[in-house]
């Protein structure tokens, strides 16, 4: 059972509305031609959107082969291909704003949405890059909207032993990984033994990037 998420006590905004991007986006260059953008508090009414996605999305459990055995994926998943209607109109608006801001630089729009539900601190995602498809050989972007309990997203270069970079993604925050980030860096959401509520991650990607 997914534990309840304690929403903000400082807002009673039930209307969900992605905010502007523009000058509010902070870009951090990384090594090897990679970069990340951060827009804190992008989603107004994030409590409402979290609850709607939690109950509307047809979350599914998956099992995957890892080395010599098949294991449970430690999170619940959903995927919306480019022709599938998104589960909430706020995500359609978020996609439009992302494309208005990033498509000129990316050269194409974001088209798909993958969703992950991290039920508690036992759910995680291991070190990886989105290299299934064009992300293995081409520069691209992946935009991540984080809702619910804040969790750290770690980044490390594939080459060179350096301490991982840590970004604590908060409720309603947007993080975009761009340039060579999927090819030359890896990212992860680690497990934690601390009492942790649920988190939903929405990943917007261009066609052919997973």
C-alpha cells in the first residue's frame, strides 16, 4: 500500500497551472558537453496534480531480467506514447510550455511521457542513462517533473571517478537533462531507510528516446 503524501501546508491552490520558464530556468554546464536545467516550483497546485495522477494513472508493476535472474522493478510505471492522450490536462499544458521553450534548441518537440511512482524509500532507480534508442548516439533532452515527497537525484559522469552531484527534487520542480547527458552521464534515485512518502516522476522525451 502506498503511504499518504503530506501536501503543502502553505498553499490551498487547487488549480493546477505550470508556470513560465524563460529566465526562471537555471542552467548548470557539466563535463563532456552535458548540462542540466532546474526550474524550482514549476507547477502551481502540485498537491492537486499529485493526487489526480496517483488515482487516475493505471500504474503497473513490471519484472525485468537482471544478469541471471528476473526481479521486480522497484517502482510502479506507466507510459504514454506520442499518440496516447495524457492522463491529466495539466500535463498537456506542461508539454506545450516545454516545447515552446526547448524545441528551438532541441530541434524537435517532446512527444512521450513516462511516469514512475516511488511508493516509499524502498523504491528506486539504479544508475543509468536513457540510451535505448537515439539517446545512445545523439544529444537529446529529457525533462523530469517531480511531484510528491522530495527525493535526491544523483548524477555522475560515466568516465572519471568523481563524487556524484546531488539535486534534491522538490514538489513541483522541473529538471531537464540536455546535451550529451544521457550518453556521458548517469543518473539515479537511491533507496533510503528514512521514512519517506510517495513521489511521482513524469519524464517527457522526444520520439525514439527511452
